[in-house]
């Protein structure tokens, strides 16, 4: 299988906040800490090429191309000192995106390379090389649209 990724966007946003106050004795208390990591890393396009050998030269090839729109995930950690847990919330968002699938065979044609030696008048031939010409379309290129999806999961993490 061959894979190609194009235009990988690398970006993340890290936010950290805390609420604090001074108690009656003037001591600093931090009652609530929130940390957010928004991961915006995602490829714009991924291509897969899956090859299945049928004979020495003929192959069945499936090409898949995924074109992403916005996709990201974020994690939020919420902590209060009077709690025994950190609340973890993971959000994942995939905007609508498109992928296409195409399947075809390559031919079993082999080309033998030969040349004649002018001095000896002998013909020398090399082993056959596969041509890998497209032979038969098994599934024409078909586009599919995947609807926007959003997931959210919250779990307490014991300290």
C-alpha cells in the first residue's frame, strides 16, 4: 500500500486559566484550574493506492483519496482542589469531507527489450518488463460525502 499526505496543517492552541482568591488570613487559594488544548493538526488530502498482484504483471489497483475540510479535537481538564477528580472532556469535530474510490486492473502485457549488436549481428534481449497499462475499470471513480460529525466525551479522572 502506498500513502501520500498533502499540505499537513500543524497548529495547536493551548489555554491555561485559574481562579484564585485570598482567604481571611491573606493566604492565596487557587480553587479552580482549567486547561484546554485545541489540536488543529490535520492533513488536507490523503491518497491511498492498494495493489493486489494478479499475475506477474497484472494488478488490481484501488485508489482512495480523502479531501478533508476542518477537523480538530480538543481536550479540556478541569480541576478544583476540593474534588478528588479532574474532569476530562474530549471533543472531536469533523466538518463534511469528501472521499473518492476507484478500482481498476492493469494489463498483463510484457515488453521484451531487444537490440542487435552491429559488430556481431547478434540480437540481445533483456527480461520482460511489465507495462502496467490500465486494462479494465472495475469501479469508476465515485465520490462520497461524509456528513459533519461531532463527538464529546467527559470522564472524571481520579487523582
